[in-house]
């Protein structure tokens, strides 16, 4: 197949079919070739439209998948928050739910050489 765009090729094919129809009387024995070209052209148009419909369906499926993942993420955040509020933020039971408990509270140590005011 040549490297021209599909639009250009389809336009060329359409012009060729129209020209053959106009000059069919001058070209004896062209009917089987014209019929084959028309079938191939019609199939190409059909497949192109089918591809466009599939592309639109894929975009819609991607949008729906993204939307459902966002909803699942929000639900997981809410569920984790609820579990932590019931069990406790520092409970070892959080490991059962795939969460890490908060560590012990450590005050920041003063910098070396720092003396608190007296």
C-alpha cells in the first residue's frame, strides 16, 4: 500500500470508480474489475467507519474506567479513615487491613549545643 493518507486514497478510489462508470461502454470486459473495485471500496469505507466507532467506544470505556477508579479511591480513603477512627491510629490491628499504625510521638530533640533559656 502506498504512503498517502487514507482520505487521499479513498478519494482516488472514488474518482476512479466514477470515471469507470462514465466510460464503461468504451471499455469492454471491465465489469468484473469494476465490481471488485466497488466491493473493496465499500468494504474499506465500512471498516473505516467501524474503526471510528470502536475508537469512540474505547474513549468512553477509558473515561468510565477512570471514573470508577476515582470512585474506588475515594471510597478506600473513607473506609481507611473509618477503620482508623474505630480501631485507633496507633493500634496494631491496622496491620490486618494493610495499614501502618502511627508511631510513638517523639518530641523533636534540641539541636546540639542548644541551651534552653533559664
